[in-house]
């Protein structure tokens, strides 16, 4: 009896071990109708593929995060994991070119009397190429020193033709005030960072949403790592500045927080609280009113990440629904000592709370958030 095996450059015929434990998984006619499917061999999930008249069988769990290879798509002779798109040869189990050291177990397959049989013992064992951990995956450890402040501006604009932003101007006032008091302060302008939108890995499976974000791990050009680094590892006080856009925060704000889902999911799926003693406040400005709704969403989101808020955690400015004279709106912010003073007082309140939090040694926080604990089974 002979079967096909994947060699270094081509398929080759090789004799089957007559002592193999063969397992009947179904008819050739039925199983050849799908290019990829998941089947069970004994209690093991197997990714069975069919292409050009040849069956292939490899283990159903991806090397990366255990994604279901049995739900893959075919890319030539490779199965593409649906979670994070790692590729493995559908017959030999090796990773794609350049990653051949990553191997998932491969199983012999044979056809006999119109039936498909798979060996229950792999002829190739799992092997994982050493991958250096991502720098963001290190355990958060605060370095000594006074509270550090991070401002995040979510205003979008054309970088070649910059304009005046009321929310960013007040944020700059706040950061300059923090520096004048001896604190390190950084400004992150989201419009200057090239980063992809969330691609919904959590929607595939809870464990498919990883820390750091799957996109950050896969794409070295994605620059949201700078926000992750500031939020998880460097900063203590965060001031998020946003304009009001059709009654909501800016589109860049939402693009950012959707990618922060991976931080909250660490609480939910790994009982790991990444943010401790972090203080968040906000600056909200706009030509139209909806300040409290924008503030409510922002504070609600960061509360689920485990952040703390100073008393009166946001300042805001709006000239109301009927005020469409934006020139006057900008002039008001540029000349208002009341608003500038409010920005300085906002950062003062954040620093004061951070100093109190950092002076204590609280017990490890419990799992938090609305999904932090398993619900009791009723009935």
C-alpha cells in the first residue's frame, strides 16, 4: 500500500506502515466536495483538505494561538488559519516558505474501496520555531518618578495643511502646565500614526483577540503600538481630547478604542489586568452640543479597562446647536482664560489622584468589568 507525502520540493510516493491505526472518516464522494473541513479522528480534530484529487490531513490546531485549521481557506497548497492567517502545508504540515520550522502534525491519508481513512498517529510531530516575544507583552512595571502625563489628540486633519483644533489647543495647554510643574508629558496625535482599523478577531473567537493586538503582532508597520506602550507601560495620567462629530467623539477616537478591545479582553479571557493606577480625563469641544453623551461614552469605555477618574473628569466647550460660526468658536477658545485655566486644573486633578494611587500598594485587582466573572447557571 502506498500514499503521497510532501518532500522538500515535490510530492513523492512512499510505502505505508501496515501497522498504522487507520480510522474511517467517510466516503470519498462526500468528503471530496469540500476543499477544507474539520473531521474527528478518535478525539483529535483534523483539518482535512482536498485539491487536485489528493487528500491531505494535518492537526486542526494552529501553532500560533490554537486557531481552527479545519475552518481554513486554501491558498495554493497551504491552509490559511482563519484567526491570524498563519499558513501550513495541507499535506506536510510545514509553515509557508521562510517559516518551515513551524510544523503542525501531519497524518497519512488513504482511499480504500470508496472510503477515506486517516491514520490516528501523526507521521510528523508538531514543531514551533522560536519566536521572540513582542516587546509590548512584557509584564507592566512602573518605573520610579513622579506621575507621567500622556495627551491623546483624536482630531483629524490634512497634515499638509494644518488647521487650528480647539480640543488639541486646550490639550497642549494642559501638557505644558504639567511640564512646568516638573512632570514628563507626551503628546500623541492619532492623525500622525498609521494604524489599521480593528479587524474583528474577537468576533471569530475570544482567544483570537490577543495581547498585544493581533494586528500589532503581525504588522510591524502598524503604529498603534505607540499608544499601547504609553497606556500600558509608560503613562500614569491620560487626557483624551476629541472634537464633537455629529453628536459623538471623532472617528479617530473610535478607531483607537476599537483596537483597545484587546486590553479589556485580557481581563475577560486571561484574568489579567493590564491597567492599574491609571487616571483618565477628557477635553471635549465642538461647534454643536452633545458634550455629556460624548463624555459618557469615553468615561464608560475607560472604566471597563480599569481606569480611575479624578473629580470632575472632563472639561468641555460648545457654542450649541445653532452656532455655526466656527471662526467665532475658535476665537473664543484662543482668547478664553477660563478654558485655559480649566485645562490646567484638569491636569492638576489627574496628577493629584495619580499621586495618591501610586503612594499605595493595593492588593491585586479582581477580574473586573461586566464580563469579569462567570454568570451562575440557572435551572
